C-alpha cells in the first residue's frame, strides 16, 4: 500500500479582497493534489471578504477562516500565512493571484524527490481581470539555488531574484521555522528568500502554473508601503517616520547585510555573505543605487533642519533615522561619500 500524500497548508492572506478572493479560493480547491488544507487569514477586511470566505467554509471541510479584528498590515499578515498550520509543507497565497490546477502536485513532485529543497515554485504569467494573458515571466526569473554550499545558494538568490512568482511556492516548514521574522523594509521578500537559501535549496518547475493578476508596482510605492508606519496606517510625511523608504534599493541591499549578521551560520560564512551583498547588488542596480544616494544627500539639509526643530529627545530619534540611511549608503554606495554629510545628522 502506498503512503498517503503529505498535507499542504495553503494559507491565503487577504485584506479587502472581495473582488478576487472567490477566484483565488476556487483555484486552490481545484488543485489535483489530494491532501490540502486552506486557511483564509483575513486582515480586518471592511468589505465582503469575510462573508465570501464563510460561505465557502460552510460547505468545504478543507477550509477554515481566521478573521482578525485589527488590521496589522500586509507584512504581519504574510508572517501569519507563513506560520499558520502544522503540516510539513506550507503554501502562502495572496487573494489576487490564482493557481493552475496542477500547481501543488507539480511542485510537490520536486519537494518529495529533493529532501534538501526548502522551496519550489513554478513559472508564471500575468493576466488581466478579463483573463487575457499580458505577458510571461522570463526563464531568468526562476530560481535555481542548489548545491551543498549555503553561501553560494544565497548569492544565487541575490543575483537572480526578480519577480513574485518565484516567491509564491511551496515551502518546507522545517526551513521556514529557521527564518528571522519578516522585516519592515523594501525588499523583505528578497531578504527572506536569501536567508531561506541558507537552510535549503530553492528549485522551480518550468510549467506556467502561477497566474499573477498584478504585474507589480513602482519600487518607491512598494518601499513606502513596506514601512512599519505605513503598515500600521500612519502617514509617512512627518518627522516621526522611518526614512529608508527614500532609498528603496539601498535599503533592500543593506537589509541583506543586516540579516546575514544574525544568520544561522558560522562567523566566516556570515562575514562572506555580508561582503558579497553590496558587490552583488551593485552589479545589478548600480545606476539606481547612485541615484537614490544622491537624492537622499540632496534632501539631507532639509531633513536635518526638520530634526533641529523637534524637542531634544525626538530630535535624537530623528537623527538616528537619518544616520541609519547614511550607514546604508556608506556600505552600498561608498563613492557617494555619505560620511562627509554626517555632520548634518549629528
């Protein structure tokens, strides 16, 4: 008698997704993989999202609903999706995108054949609300970080991660539980995948099984939305906010440096990764990195003057936020000579 297939926890996180959640749920329930559990993790929606989910739960024994009373922000809700359930395999899921019926079965073939694989994803395409295909993500966007060297695997992710379909895969829970909490910074998905590669391989299947409804947003918009203040529903255009959104690519690159300092590796490996991150992201994004550094340094006098008008304790807090951005610029774009501007933040 063959062994029963392992259970996959599909954790669909959503906020005000009434327009698309039914299609997302249907795409999960239509999977050919015979052993799955679907949990809808609602982030205090104010539309019909919860009502739609409850209708499905009433007739579908594989489904359950967790409805939060307060909106914790998308980052916190994704963190819930990564940790909910107790199955050995986890598929975090948005309420916008849909899966082809064979998605889970196809990637689980890889997960079961490759016990050192921490995550497997599939090829993806972008479609419109009317179902028209707008484009196919290139093969170069698919991650293949394999081998025995965790430093090499993480470097591969830093070199190649580019689009969402290679984030929304099936994860092995043992690897997920080794990760640091998600960070409130631009590129938190980049950082998470780079750390995941330290604890296992990342593979893909070439089949176009992930159907993305949203082709993506401008990097500055993503960076603003990723700050903890924005995630908590607070305005960003005041003196009490994180300034890293102003340099989203630099913040992304430096978040890797920061993460690798506490990765579950020996000192030599952590040091090697901290040194590799600036080199890799400079090779990928140098014009944009330089542009961000120059823009922040131009804005620095006004930011410093704003800090000087605050009460002393708050002024010190604001200067610390400025200093954090300058530190990241020094590490990632040293030619910008951020050190020469530190007196303004003192």
